[in-house]
C-alpha cells in the first residue's frame, strides 16, 4: 500500500497527480472465500479490516450492491459520542470514540477528526434528571458529562437566542460532553476499504446478494449474487436497514424494524457554532461543517419505511423546533435534504450476533451506528474469528431476546 | 403528508393521527406455545419491503383506532395484499 | 400582508360530554336533548342547545351558560347508568369565532381540514387541529368557530395575531 504523507503528496504533485496507485484493487470475483461480508458500509468494511488485521483472516470478500460507502454511512450526520445510558453500552462507545481518535494514524488516512464537544440544550426537568443520571453512569466508565448553567450555555452558543423565560419550553441548563466530535464519512469508508484491501481483503462493488444459501445440514454455504454463487462457511450480514430482507431468505426472523431518519443542510455561512448542538426536548440537533453548512437532523418518522428522502411534516417539525431556539436561522437557505433507512430493535440497542443458522452472523439495529463503526468492526471480527463474543459486545447478541433481557437504551438517538 | 381514511371522519391529514405501531401476529395462548414461539410473538414484527399493516389513532380527531396498509417503499396507502387475512 | 378578519374569544358555554350507545343515551336523557344527529361530524339544534356527533358513541352538548344548572339537573350525570357517561366539561374548552372576508385564508393557515364550503359544509363540526393543537372546529354562519383546551387559549390568541400580521 502506498503511504499518504507530505513526501508522497509532493512527489505526486510534481508528476501532475497521474501516478497515484488505486486505493483498492478490483480483483475478479472468486467462487469461494473463508468469510463473505455483505455490505461495504462502515460496519462491513471495518469488520473485514479487523478480521485481517487482528485475526489474520484475509481470504475475505466484502460484497456491495452499490458502491462502497454509498449507504447510510454517506447519509449520516457524523456525530461521534459516548453519552449513553446503560452499563452495557457506555464502555462499548467509549472504546469506539477512542478508536476513532486514533484512526487517522491507524489507517494512514486523514479522518479530519474534530473533537469539538457536544452540548445538550435542556428544556425540561425530566430530561435534565435523565441526563444527570446518565452522567453518573458515564462517570463509572470514563465518559465525560458535565452540567452547565443557562448563562454558560448561552455563552458557549451565542446563536441560541430563543427559549427565554417566557417561552413554552424555557431553556433550563445544559450538559457538556467533551468527548464528542465529528469527522469525514468518506474517509472512514475509504480508509477502512484501503486498509482491508492492503491486507488481502477483496472488495466487490456492484455485487448484490439476492439470497443466503444453506446446506442440507442447515448451515451456511454461501450467497447467491447477481454475479453468481459465492461460497463461504461464514457469512456476515452488514446491510443496515435491509437486514431482515436478507435474513428472511435464509428463513431467519429477526426483531428489527426499518425506519427512516433524515437530515438537511443549509447554505454555507461564516463560523457561528463550534460545538455539536443537541436539543433533545425540542427534537433536533446540528453542527456546522468545515465548509460552513449547518448540518441538521431531527427525530425519525415513526412508521416503517425504506424511503431515502424526508417526509414534509418531519422536515417542517424539525425546522419549527429549530427556529424556536435559533430564530436567526430563519434567514438560512436550506440546500439539500435526504434520508436513510435504518433498522432498529425495540430496545434501541444493536444486534451483533451469531444466529440460529450456523455460520451466519449479523450486525444490525444500528440506529446511531456511525460512531460504532470502529468498535463494532473490531468486536464483530472477534466473534466471527473466535466464535465467542468479545466482552464489549456480549450483551448485544440475539440471546438477550431469548431471555427477554433487553438493553433499553435511551441514549441511542441524539434528538429526543 | 398522507391522507388517512378514518372510518368515522373520512380522509384526514396525517398530522391529526398518532402512529400506533405495526399490526403483529395474533396473541397466542402462552400455555400452548413454546418459549421460542412466545418470544417471537413478543419481539418480531413483519418488516416488509412493501405493504405493511399498521395501527393509527385519530387522536386529534374523533378518537377512532384504525388500521391501514402502507407501502414502506413509497408511503402510499394501498389495498390489503391478496394473501392478507 | 394582513388579513381582514374578526376574531372573537367567546364567553364560556355550558358543555356536557356524552358517551355511550345513542339508544342508551336517548333512553336516559333523550327528551331533554335535540334529536340525535345521525351523520358523523354534524349537529342538531333545539332551544339554543346544540348536540354535536363528534366521534363513535360520542356527542357534545353545548348551551348558553345560563342553562348549565338546569341542564345538569335534567341530565343527572352522577346517577346515569353505567353503559353511558355524562360529564360536565364547561370549564375545559375556550371557543374562538373567526369571521370576515379572509376567515377561510386564516383558517387554512391554522388547520389541515379541507375547509371549502363544498366539503366542510355549513353546520359541520369536527375535531381537528388548530396550530397543531386538538380543536373542535365548526363552520358557522359564513365564518368558523373552534374550541381548544382552555389552557391553550392565550397561546392561540398569540398564534392568531402572528398569522394575521
Ligand atoms: C440522516 C442520518 C443521520 C445519522 N446520524 C448519525 C450520527 O450522527 N451518528 C451516528 O453514530 N450514526 C448516525 N446515523 C446512523 C448511521 O449512518 C448508521 O447506523 C450506519 O451508517 C450503519 O452502518 P453501515 O455504515 O454499515 O451502513 P451502510 O452504509 O448503509 O452500509 C450497508 C451497505 O449494505 C449494502 N447492501 C444492502 N443490501 C445489500 C445486498 N442485498 N447485497 C449487497 N449489499 C447490500 C448497501 O449498499 C450499503 O452500502 C445516521 C443515519 C442517518 C440516515
Ligand atoms: Zn376520525
């Protein structure tokens, strides 16, 4: 793998950038691998990378029906944080945030990581109590949360001019999560793809899996794709949103529903807000991108959905909520809007697990799963390689449903 | 915005309704099914790429509960599929 | 732009919430009430009393406040049979009258109903929303009237003022 550094940049500048190597190969599709990973999103690519890097399993193919990094990873709002509620969740996300912070070095790819803090704008006492309770649990696991006054909140976010004492929901204080940050989603997908490829993993784009194949003993045999049959004794489903569509082809039912989550961006403006602002009582959050756009997300549409756009009333509700706290944003022109479809289990925690089908693994239920890509990949690779759950994810297997031992996670969504 | 047909009021704006979740399987007799079947009843709902049946409550309307079939790919309210009960 | 409308916050009315099968309600109190309206979201009127059919097995009776005591005496909410319920709710709703040439424009800002006179006929009454809040909306003498939970009254005044200026 050619390394990216100041010297390679200078050398290639001199030759007009004609001689850069391809970041990953496009080898012919073989008919057999040790492991097939379905889905070249964040979770599929990081799983493949750590399978090769940490566990020496390199005869791996990652298959994607579109192009790599073109799924939800390209549609998310990049919030990386560990302010979760449950003992099971917090250590996992603390690990993932730490891995993200080291990822530029790990992958020799600039993640443009910006550890810029998330600030919650709190407008109700129940929410304040819930977040303070989270703070106490987070303290145990080394994540940061700190309460600040309304005055301090307004000092840190000068654009927050609404929510005064006469408002229906006056601002009553804030919480500060200094571990939080944003980075660049393309870099994450491309960095893992390049890293995995260099270790021998093959990435096959435009390769749609139509069904999962089981042998006469019921165990996994491989997958049927638009480019023919690919055999493997281990198959990982990492298709975010389409999990049940695929697992049903293997006769496996999973406790997941697919829902639509959306975002939109404004025109670029001068630097105005230097933290990630989250307003859980009003139901929206935003951060300002390096280009200057406000990247805004709201609450999900409640019904099941496989659409990739935004519903008008979700858009209107989000804008209304935002203007109540940031009235000056009324002047912002909104440029683009989009949605993704994500699956979610009803306890809002992820599923990383073996299944009743021998050799079939799933990583799913990733509602806010961008932040989880490094730790999700590492721990799933552990499970696939060793057949034993990694301690950080042992609570997230399908076993919890068998025993009705849910990990109800109120920290999953930013807004609300 | 969807227009949802309320049996009492007729077609009304989606904003008057509250989503009440998907229609799941009928509740089995817990004494007559295995633990696995019971857990499946509790946790698994249909998640089709296509028509799904769901409950809606005309909460900011007449108060009626109703069910519709809605296509998850388009959000169009559709006829019940042939094989639906 | 500003709109040519007249907004009037109404005096409190006598209100009774009636629930249960219409036969049972009629048997208990029919002789004191207007005929039961048969069409959903319609109303009947008798002696300044309005009876509105606003949900399945659900009616609202409205009358001038001066009749409240005598109506309560005749409807006897406390002793009605268990398959019906009659509750005095006079204090819970605040009514607004919206009239004038631009009344439909302003109502269209506030409410998602199709308010065209050919659809929302004169005399119709239904629960819907006004500025996102559950409201009992009716088409009245060329104008509109709506009622919201009384604690939202001041907020609605504020919304209306913002909508028309
Ligand atoms: C609007 C929005 C905002 C979000 N904001 C945040 C946030 O701020 N922070 C956060 O942590 N998370 C956020 N998320 C969630 C996050 O994007 C997802 O949880 C995460 O990206 C899912 O994992 P992934 O990257 O592996 O999924 P994807 O990128 O969707 O990868 C799945 C891949 O599988 C492929 N695929 C599907 N079916 C098949 C098939 N049959 N055969 C082959 N390939 C297939 C797809 O083409 C896709 O490339 C947000 C999501 C959305 C939509
Ligand atoms: Zn209705």
